[in-house]
C-alpha cells in the first residue's frame, strides 16, 4: 500500500500510478491527458473516488443539487438515423409523432402539480418543421409560464435548423434568445473523435462543429451544459480527448455550467448487440470527469441514465447534482431504460439525504430555489 496524509483520512492506493495524480489533486494542479488515461485504466475505484470526492467537497462542501423540471420532446421525427438512438423515427413510420403547438403547451402543464422551474426541450431533426415552429413554441411557453426557465435545443438542433432557415449559427441563437430561450442542454456531443462519431452518429455535425456552436452560444450569452455518451465503441483515449477538448473550450468561454456523462443504453438501437455499462464504469466515469474537468462548476449524475441508486452513490464519488423530477423521459425509455419516467421532489431529497449530503433545490442557473406548495422563488 502507498499512502499520503490528508486532514480527513489518508489517501491509500495499491496503484503507484495514482500517487503523482494524488499530489497534483492536493496541489490543485491541472491533470494531463496521461493522468486521465491512468485514472481510466486503474481498477482502484476507491482511490479514484476518494480523489474526486476531495475536489467535489472543496467546490461544494456537502451540498448536492437537484431541480424540479419537465422534459418536453416536441417531435421524435429525425432525419439523422443515428446508430446510438432508439428515439428518432422517420416521419411516416408507426410511432412517429410531432406535437401541434397547443399540444406541446398542454404537455408543459401535465404531470406533477409541483411548480416546475425548468422546461428541458429537445427533439429530433424534423425535415419539414421550420425554425419558426420552435420559436413560436418557445414564445408560447414564455407567455404562459413566465417564471419557468427555458433550456432548449442541443448544438445539433441549432446547427440543423440554422441551415434549413439559411441563417448563421449566431443569428439562430439570437432568434432563440429573443423567443425566450435562456440556456441550452448538453446533448449531441456524444464522443468528439471522428472514428467513433462516424459510426454512432454519422449524420450529425462533427465534434468541431459541436464545439464551435457551443462557443458561439456562450458568446451570445447563453450558458450551456455538455455531455459525453460512453459505454459503446469508444476507448479510454477517446474519452480523455473528449474531456480535454471541453476543458479547453471552457478555459476560453466559461459558458459551461455542468458536465453530464451519459451511459449508453443499447436496447432498440442499431448497436443493440453491445452490453450495457457496469456500475464500476458509471461510477468511474463520474469520478474521472470531476478530476479532469477542473474548470466545470458541476458534475451531474443524471439519475435517469445512471439509475437512482448509482446516482445516489456517485454523490460520494465526484458528482454534486442528480438532475430533476423530469416527469416524462422518452429518449432512454425508448432505449430500454427501466428507471421511472419521473421522480417526485421528495424522492430526490431522500436520495440525497441518505447519501449524507445536503439537498439544495436549484434553478437552471444553480441559484437557490425556495418554494411553498404551488409556487417558487429564485434567490438572485
Ligand atoms: O445527445 C440518445 C443521448 C442525449 C441514447 O443538459 C442516449 O441538463 C444513451 O443530452 N442511450 C440527450 N443515451 C440527453 C441529454 C441530457 C439529458 C439530461 C440532462 C441534460 C442537460 C442533457 O441522450 C443525446 C445522446 O447523447 N442518447 N440515445 C441511448 N440509446
């Protein structure tokens, strides 16, 4: 056993490659790509988790964030036909749907009665829906729910609908902002490495275009999240490359709020033959993300993907956020997820408290929310 002292408990590992990394973490020094690889390659999950927890507690103490949100997926019609996806459909096949605007606005009110603070709006790349449909959708939501934050459109949707509307990325983002969009989710990043991307999502924008769109979003004042889809055909190098590229952009823009590793769900996709991720992979992914992404304020362990049990444990392995009530999740449930489609606020609080953490309800911009039965207030 090798060890070094710390004020809580000693750091211990039986993998000598982790010792220089532990020293860097103690000195708050940036980790290199080689360090990232060593973290992925070690089987000493407790040591990696211990290090990630140091960083997590340094940044957030015992606080663990959650929110009360609702997902709205206006359409599942998509021209991309990504091998990774079980949600998208061609427009005239059974199961394809596109909500009329009234229907989407109605969906926003259905489900739990707890006042939601965020609508998370993403969907397919519909070949016929114009950008104006989505702008009307956002305007209508803004008008009907002026207090609810609109987090909408992945970088992939922005690029697709911009091209269709013959607008630049910047013009499109500005139009979205004018229509009421306040921030953007992190989807569509998948894995930036072209070798992998060309297999799992060959019709999507490439990794550089995703990063460039995020850069412009941050420049026009929209905060965003970032994701990484792991557990399919990528390797350790691809994952490190993805994290390091995100970290470099964050150094420039400071526009990312949180990073969300998404575990691949193979059921009903063209990659159905692949196994699902294991608990070790999921927990390690959270921990490595916390350690490499030193300039990301938050690491989210999205309970829908991780399962509530793994999300809860990951609060001690680097994560400080478990996402929200969600209410009606479609993307992973089409891909075989067996988690509930939504959780209640009190369920999230229980998960966090039983992990020994302090629940803090946040809005999308990580401001504290206080509420009574039917309404909420955001601390600004
Ligand atoms: O981009 C699609 C992933 C993402 C599958 O920003 C799949 O707060 C696993 O980005 N198995 C969309 N994953 C979801 C997303 C997200 C979710 C929660 C919170 C936030 C946020 C963002 O879902 C897609 C893709 O990477 N995905 N199909 C699948 N079969």
